[in-house]
C-alpha cells in the first residue's frame, strides 16, 4: 500500500516481478564481497513491464533480510526525469520498504554527506553523473547494494579513455562516471536493470539472472503491441537532401569510437539537423501530422487523443511548434478540458486550463525570450507531467526532444510521431 494516495490503492506484485526480485535477491547474496565478485546480476525487462516496481520489491527483500543486516541501497538512474519518477515512487513506500530514510540525493556534496560514514540502512536515489573524480571513497561496507536503471546507457564505462587532441597532439586520460561510482563504493554489490542487454552490461553487472521479454509482456497484456506506420513519403525531401542523409548514415556506419570521431560525428549531426530542420520539410511535416492526427481522432482510433511528437533537436522542436501553431491556431486556445468533456466539481478545481499542444523541454541559457517563457520552470514541467497523464485534460499533444521517452507511464498515450 502506498503511504499516501488519493484513493485506496493496493499494488500487487505480478509473477515476473515476484520471480525476478527473488532471483536477484539470491544472486546478490552469492555475489556479496569478500567471497563473491560484487556482480549481483542483470535483469532484462521489456519496456513498460514494471521494472521500477521490481526494484521496489527487491529493495524490500533486501531491507527485511537478516543476513544483510540493514543494508544501504543506492538506486541509480542516468536522467533527471527518471530519477524524479523513481524517487516519487520510492518515497511513497517507506512503510512497505521498512525504512524511513528514503532520500533523493540533490547534489554531489549531498551524496558525500549522505553516504560517507553511514553505518547501516537508508535508500538513496541519485543520478550517475553525481559520481565524479572528486567523489573519493564513500564507504568500504559490503552490505551496500547499488541498483542501476537503464544500466546499458551510462553505467558500464569503467575503462580508461585516452583522448588525443587532433591539433596539439596532447594526450589526456579520462574515466567514465561508472569508474568513479565503483571506486567510491568498492565493496558494494552491483545490479543492473535494462531493456537492452549488451555485453558491456553483463561484464559490469554479471549474467542475466532473469528476463521478461516484449513478447511475453504483450501476451500477458501488460504492454501493447507496437504498430509502425511509415510516413516518410508524405514529407519527402528533394534528392540532394536525401543524398546528404544517405552520406551521413554511411559515415555513422564507418565511424569508430574514439573521442575525435565522436566530435566529428557531432559536427555531422549538426549538418543532419540542418537537413531535418529544413523549413519546407517542417511545414510539410506539420501539415501531415495535423491531418493524420485529426483523421485518427475523427475515426475514434485514439484512446483519449494523446500523442507525442519527438524531435531531433530543440531548434527543430521550436520551429515545428510554430509551424503547427500557424496552421492549427485553435489547438493553442487555452481550455480547461476538450469540448464535450464533463468535469466534476472537484476536477474543475484541480485541472488547470491549458493549450492542446505543449513543448516539454528544459530551458537553455541561449533560448530567445519567447521560447524561454514558453518552457517554464522545473515545477511547471512537473505540472505538465500531471496534466498529460490526466485523461480529461485539454493537453493532448506533447512536443519533446529528450524528455518523457523512457520510464514515462501514460496509459492513454497511443501514438508517437
């Protein structure tokens, strides 16, 4: 039972979560140092199958274990929005987990203050980026368990990188965040959760202990089948621009992994964004999107008309937003709810008026004034999060770049462009 809820809620552990949590618990026991390797194992779970709740069930098993003697759990993500979501879930389950100290870590200094010298207990939620070269040793205890979400992305970079400056020829050595994490907690046991198991993940966290595939998840009706509809022909580029795109992908396919090539790739990406952000292309894209969206809503093909439009860059998102506003100004009128939707008295108090289309991005210091004002604060984005998840809200179309793409649960969202 959550500590706080608007309605009486009971969260039940589904069978894949039950078996995964128990298998991981026993794997962690075997891997615990000094006799084990510290590699607690990897859990491979399909997107949307409830990995965050599996982490919560595992955390309870560890906290209630006599053998682990009040362990300290560190839950690690690689994105702020994922960290916020997991923090909200965990902080609302203190009674269930059995520890009042469930704390989102706010800064690198806070990380040191919370973990250095701690003798037992506590659940701490942090992003991997807070572990840096100056983190130093935090604890040598062996009943610390680090649970990493999206482990394949940024938590496997243990090796040293040698960077050669192309112009000066100077050599510089660097390490990734994961190296500093392992150095600061050398006797911890590490567990990785991922929807994309790669060899590097298994090298750091150990073998796959349990898995729940997309096929199984769809068969169990936990996630829905993904249907792809290609619409590239509707917004086709001229032949010269298509050649630019083809050349870019050829270069990507041939690129290596050293820092210089990555820098060169970024320059190529800038060129690619210029192609993708071509004004005529975005105009055609906006027209096609608007017609396709309206057709699906008119046919009753959507759940509640919720759609997400993913852009390659902030500039493209901002230009697309303005193109869409120019051709569908009615979508940008502020309403509390769509026409025909009846709100209860309580809903009228709680649901703020909104445009149908919103941009969801962090502000940038170089944003022009109109964009800066439109994007709002972190608190404003949290409010947008609530609105988009509300089936009756007038907020129907979210234009995003990097945010809301993983670990974002909206049952009514049925289409991503």
